[in-house]
């Protein structure tokens, strides 16, 4: 019997087991789950193995995805501040004028306090709420910072990035330490040449253990610095051990891409340690775990200078773009309560959906959330598998001229010539086919693979041996790829010389048949184009325009605050 038949036989056996086995944990849906949300920063579509790359092994992230559900049409905003705002408010950033660029250090700008955010809602349901890592939603006054916005604790940084080894954040004109435990200055905890990914992981493990001891329901958001670049300069890409990194990834020709591989490996290790800790503290069987990226990778970055050499292959665009490479984010969810596991979902999912989805999962009533843009996807994940939404506003940035919207499989896009030269023309990133053979056995045997296999088995989802798991996961991986079957022009020509048409009029792409946005089909589908443009126009009429971009306030200089970035518009103690 050939390999294909063996795989099919194993899958059929598993399906039969799923049909005849009761899911024990589904009887306990009224239990409140622990919620763990792991957010990677600037991770590219093609930087995880489950999307087909063989270049950088991500066994723990892949195992989480294969054991749960891969959300293959999960959309985010083009950059970090708008994405995080959408995630926590459940609203499109156009509702409160946040659709523009990220908040720069020293700008008096913040997420409005009249917006209730996810941890505040979960606290109302009895959860302890914790943020580890990045905030990036404003800090010029204390009232805008995490512990004033519903988080019981925050250990990390307020601005967009820091150095991986000394917690400094540098701009063109100012430099200071950005390290906080609540309002306390925490440079001593994050310095001492300790690697930031490890520091944040250790904090997450302490919170998990403490939550177990206190017997509280936990919402833990681990908002990693990785794989964002650090401060600009020769060490803007930093790994925990460069000598090991150069040996482990010697097959990667580009030195910066090798460094990126090491940064991603540490992130993958972190996911493994978090899952292991949940298991050791007997919390994993009652948990929802989500892994996602806030936006696509900045494969290069001529505007801000923070390229990380990630890969969005074979998608068009990168961080900052409304094209797929900027906004079609890596995402997966695992929980014992999922309706089906080992699947690739092609349902539309938007980052605003997490607030109502997780709130419902925690026992909340969707109606309590008021008027939001997020859609409650919990039932579609745990019961029907039906598509819960038919359209997604990608963004309308009235200053840059970038706008896009998806309706079913159709995506309408219009670009500004100036910004498009920076963000949209390129198909950015390495194909990821430079490396050893994909190690599915390593995925199955990883910390995440081992633990989730145990839980899925105990939950009545079918007990797979390693051989059956490998066969199943290979099928899932093949379904999650964007490859030559759907993007033949792009995959056959890594550097296409293609005229970009979306300046003076709208382009229309079929994202199911052409996820690489290679073929503009506006002329062939005039009615569909008109419908999608009308949807955009309705959002424009409802939009809150961006306020004038605030200056970088010289009063924010860390030299005024003992070398720390601080709430500079508050009364302060220079000592």
C-alpha cells in the first residue's frame, strides 16, 4: 500500500472514531476556560512551517495549529497599533480615528478611554487579567496604560519595541529605558544581558503558576517583542546565542535571515514552555490558546527602518500594506471545546472577532458588548463550523489613500502612488524552500505536540499514534499552503515584473482563486466591483477621521525621568 493510501486509511479511521466517540469536555461548556492569547510581532505568513515553509522549524507553533484549527483567512490591520486597538476593542480603528500609523514614542496619542477593552470585559466575568510584553496603545498619561485599562498586571514595555538585551527604546532624537512592572520602573529585571523573549516567557510562567495557586480564571496576553526588530543599528536583529544560531541555520545564505531564524526559534520555544506550564499546573484541559501575528512581516522597511527579513511569500505586500502580505495574518486556535480539530478553516475571521468570541467563551452575553464590529465566532468554532461573517473592512486610511475591503472571496483595493512605492508594489520575502526536509516527527514529538495529543485523546477526540498524527498533519499542512496551484504566476516567477494598476481606480481580486493578488478582475466583474465599492463608501461615511499627527514632544525626553520613558504629561518626580 503506498503512502497516500496509508494516510487516507488512517484519516478514515480517525474520522470514524470522532463520529462514535463522545466529546467529554463538550458536556462542560459552562465551565469558564483559561484564555491564553500569544501575539507575535511582525511575523510573516511564510515564517511558520504549517504554511509550507521548510526554512525555519517552528515545531511548537505548528503542533498548536495542527491539533486545533488553522485560521487561514484571519485578517488584521497593516501595522501594530491599529491591530492591537482592533483586537482589544472589537471595533474597526476607523471608529475612533486610529486607522493610521503606529504611535511613535513621545507622541501624545492613545487609545481613547471611552473604549471598553477585552480585559475590562473579562474582569466583569471574574477573570484575573495579565499582560506580558508590548502595549503600544499610548502612555503619555497614566490613565492610558495597561493597569488602568483592565489588566491586573503588566510586565513589559509601553512603546513599539525595545532592544532584546537592555530594554532601551531609541528614536532619532531620544533614548531611554522602556521597562515596567505596572508603574514601577523595571530596568533591573529586564537588563543584565537577558534575552527579552526569555524574560517575557518566564513572567508568563510565573503568572500561570500563581493563577493555579490562587484558583482563579486567567486571561493571559503574552504580547511578544519577537520577531520585531530592536533598536536600529548593527544589532537590530538579536538572537540568544549567535554561535549556535550560525551553526543551526548555516544553510540560510542571508545573514539577516539567519538572525531572524534564531529570533523565531526562541519564540517557538516560548510557545512550548507556556503549553508545558499550563499542563503542569493542570490548566491546559480547561484552556483556550490562540496564537497570532499582529500584521505581516516588514521584509524591508525604507520608511521606518525596521525591516526584520521575515517572509510573506507568496503574498503581495508587507507590513504597512492593505494587500494580503500585510494583513492576512498567521493565526491558529486550540481548545478541547473546538467542534473539530486538525482542520484548516477558510471562513473569514477578523481580529475584531476575538473580543466577542472570547467573551462568549468565558460565559458573557454578546448583547452586553453594545455596537461593535467584531463577530462572535465561538459557535462556528465549537458547533456549526458555518461562516459567521461575509465581509471584512481591511482599512480606510484617508491620509495615505490606502483602502481595502473583502466581501466573501472578493477584495477591492485602492492605493496611493507615494505610499504604494513603499509598501505595495513588491512581493516581499524569501520563498522558504532553502533548508532541510520538513520534520513532521519533530512537530509530533514537540512539547506542544505531546501535551495536546494527550488532552485531545482524553477529551474523546480520537487517540492518534505518532504515525497517524504525521499522516493527518501532512494533509492539514497541504490545505494550509498558498502554492503554485492557486498562485501559478507568482510561484513560477519569484520576482514578477508586473504593472501595478490600483492607483487611479479600484482593483478587484478573487482571494480564493488568486490569494497572491496577481490578477485584477475588475473589468470582468463590474457588478461585484460596484457592490464592494459601495460597502467602502458606507464605511467612509461612518468614519472618524484621524486627528492631526502629534509632534514628538521634547518634554517626553527620558533624560527628564531618570533615563526612563514615562508618563510625561503627568506631575513627575525627577528623582
